[in-house]
């Protein structure tokens, strides 16, 4: 399925790590928009179960999002940082996890999706090989690749992607970058849409900080065929968002990029853990993710938001506590209203 | 003048430092859009001359943009960095400038504008006091304050601003932040418009990476009443852009934020000077601006782009070599087309 074929040009972002549920994916699909089952962090069996559970709730198409594996980091790169977390572990009465590399069961998940295809397979953290893209397309799926700069867009086009999910710096959760590096490529969404549209004719899905119908209308004007929305769905009752996280999203707490929780740049609400550990955190994903997992589980169990990875986009304070179908309808109505108002502004000349 | 009253909802950004000319300001005004005379770096006499020259070219309203002065930095904060520039000075056969503080003739320029008002006085690098805002308003000017995060927006509202220029991280040249700090507040334009619109009812002008009619339409949808555009006017024949800078804007060179040229965060094309000196550059504006001025002058004279501050927004590669009036007309036509296309995307449901 291509973004231009959606009945409602809204896509619910994958939201790996707990917020995505079959109920949320299905509710969005039933409302005419499009949703993703998040394969990240799930075993192939759990992914299969999520796909089945979603199919039981809706006959509408949906997608699956996969993490593209990187490579193992040198132990010297992450061991000093993990050592600094010993106090955190004591404070929360847990042992840190083993900082290790694994590929999120990449090959098994590709096989599963090839054998039992969904409408769209999207990718984060990299670009699949042209061979894998072709296998998924042959199975009947469209392949969407998430990009954060124009060079990644060109790579994805060469690999044969059907569409690009264009992620701006505003986005909550992990940056989708092919390589996790500091520096130049930190594009705002609106600028990135303009530059990517000039480099490739592929259809674009815009993502990052979209929480209102005005922003949906904006990205459609800026060249996207659909708006992908994450954080703004996390307060829906169908979402699996942890209660402490749900509450924090409704505040005006600022966000920041950090590697402290997972070893990969991600945007979250500024809390104690982020403040104290971001500066030292290395590029070492998923090693740091595994090391901090018991801390985060303890935080969730205790309702302690100060140790949680409170992923949130820059507009989290605009997220609404509404059932997903109502949210989709509200966003569409607002978008229509904003388009009319914008026409009046221009037409006044 | 309020942004909602513009005949064409496009504002040419101030572009202090050479690109702004009376001819460019007047051409934009004649086309029904709005332009600024840049007071930054100019003496009060030069500012008066620029205002007069602009008035000779157009009877349409225009504005003046002022830099709000900060305070002097400790010499220990910038001397080590200035010492690292000794090789650059030798290489270019110049003496470095004296790293010093001055307030850009703040009080004299306010007096000048009070005595001889223009339609809009806009501010960058801070918020004027409520007393100064009231004086300018009493003289007949509207006061627009540039903001980069929602807290600054609230401060400007309290000071009595008539409108806010909302600057996203995409913008070329200096970040307008009230305080030049690293960290949390690096909002993408689309997200910032959404958050600021929720915090204050003031009319908003969007700026940062706007180079196409699609982006103009986008910010109007996202709640702005006008789009302020800088880099995309810098290739116009009426602009005073240095030839080496003009040429560099047409390339796909990435941009980055740096304090290396002026001691204040600004976005420019990545070149040798930016790569070699950004890491060490301190927060010390305008001290570093004065220290590097002879280097930059030598670079401009020699056409050596590698030592110039090549200010550029993230979409510089979309800037067009067109007369300003033609550019304004093209942006409006594109914006109308994109609004219609966006309506079709939404209406297809």
C-alpha cells in the first residue's frame, strides 16, 4: 500500500516498546487511517501473535515496522558508562542487564513477513538490502524506509523503497538515522520534506512533532502524502503507554535527545536519569538498552518517572486523551479547517 | 502593522551582515510582501541612510530589525579561543580584530526609530523591556519579537509584543534565542508553531527553512499568519550576498550550527573554518564577531569561501536565482497549488 492510497492521510507511528497495541493499530485502521505493529524488541512469536490479534480486530490493512540491525560496539565503548550506572541499580534494587548485541531476530522476522505478508513493511535504523526489499515486494508488501536526511533518502531510493517516512528532529523516541552520529544532519521536518522531495520522486510520509490537524495539513502542503503521528496517539485509551509516562506527556516538561537509555539517540522528556546520564552515554545500541532494561522495568513498576525513558516528541503537550477514532476524526476536521483558513490568508491579496 | 494585514503573507527576513539592501527590501514591499532593513552591525547613521534609501524606492511599509544586546563575556571565556585563531590570521595576512563587547548602539537606534518610526520594529537575541515596547508602539510601530521556544514566547507576550516571529532550528544565520545556550530548546519550526500557538494568542510569523510555496502554505496551515524567508532571498539579484556565498548556497553542502564566527550559535554551510573551529568556540558575542571580522573580510575579498560565515538555512539548495518580485509571485502561486492538492488528499476519504 502506498501512502497516496490511504483513505485518511494519517499513519500511526510504530511506537515500539509498549505503547503500540493491537487495539490501537486496529482502531486507527477502522477509522480509515493506517497503523503499524511494532516488531522492535519483540520475538518473532510475539510479532506473529500481535499480527494475528490485530487481524482479529480489523479487516483493514496495516503494517509492521522492523528495526534494521547495526553491528556490535567495542566493549571499551560502553563498559565505562555501564559502570557509572551501578548506583542507579542499587537505588532501584535491581541488577543491571548484560550489555550485549543482538539483531532483534532480523532474519526470522523477514521470513515471517515474507511467508505471511502485511500491507506495508517499514524500516527504522537503516535501509534493508535491495534483495530484502525485492523479497518483501514479491510477497505483496510495500516497503517504506524511514530517513532523516537527504542522503539516506537517496540510499533508500536506490534500494528500491516504495515510499519514504521522512523523520524530522522533532520526533519522539529513537532517531531513525542509518548511522547514529552527532552533527550536521539534524533537519527540522518542514525543511527535510522540501529537500528530500527535490532529491527523489518517491511518495513521502512526514513524521516528527505532528499533533494537530494544522500540522497534518502543513505536511500535506509541504509535499507529504500522509502524516505519521506517534506521541499524539500515546494518550489514547487503546495505547499501552505506562501510566507514569502517560501522565508526564500531559505536562510542559521540555524534551531532549539522549543516548542514556539505549545507546542510540532518542528524544524523551527531560527527567533525572536523562539529565544525569546523557553526557556520558556512548553510541552502543542495543547494548545500553539491555543494560538499563531492569532499571526501566523497576521504574515502571514503581511509577517512578524519573528513571523511565519517557519518549516524547516536541509537541507532546498537545497530545489529547481521546479514543483513537475520535482523535483521527478531530485531526481531519482541523486539517480541513486550517486549509480553508490558509487559502483565505493567501487569497486576501 | 500586524502580520495578518499583509497583502501577501510573506516577510523577507532581516539578513543582517550584507545580504539585506534597500533594493531588496523595496522590491519585496512593491510585490505586496514585507521586508526588513537590518539594523544589526550598522551605525545609527548608516541605519538612517538605509531607511531613507528604502523609502526612496518604495512607498509601501517596511520594518527595521534590531539586535538586543546581551552583556560582556569574561575575557577568560574567549581569549583561549582567539589565541587558536593566530594561524588563520597569518594564513590570510591579517591581524585579528579586538574581541570586545558593544551594544550595537542600542539606545541611539531606539531613539532614531522613535523619532522617525517605521511600520514594524522587530527584535532578535532578546526581548526589549515593556517600556521600550510601549515607546515604539506609541510612535506608531508594531513590535515583533523573535522567539525560539515557548518560554521566550510567553516573555515577549508579557512585554507587550504585537506579534511573534517563531524561529525553528532550520533557520540560517544566528539563532534568535534570548540566551545562547546548548540543549533542550531546539525546536523544529512546525512543532514550535504548535506549542507557541497554545501558549499565547499573539499573531505568529514563521521562520526557518522556508524556501518553497509548499512550505509557505504549510506554515499558514500550522497557525502562522505569514512566512518569514531569509536564505531563499539571498540569491536574488537585488541581494547584497557576497559572490562566494551566493555560489555556495546553490550547492548541496550540509549546514551546521556553530559559534566559531561570532561567539553565538548560527547556522552556516559546513566549510573548513566551521569544521576546524566550532568545537572550541565559546559563548562570547559579539567578542568573537569582532575578532574574526578581518578574517572574513579577507575571505570575501579573495573569494575564499572556506573562511567565510556562509549563513544558510537547511533548505538553501532550494533557493532560486530570481528577481525578488518574481520569487514572491512564484511562492504565492506554488502555495495556492499546494493548498488545493492538500485539500484533495484530505477530501479523497
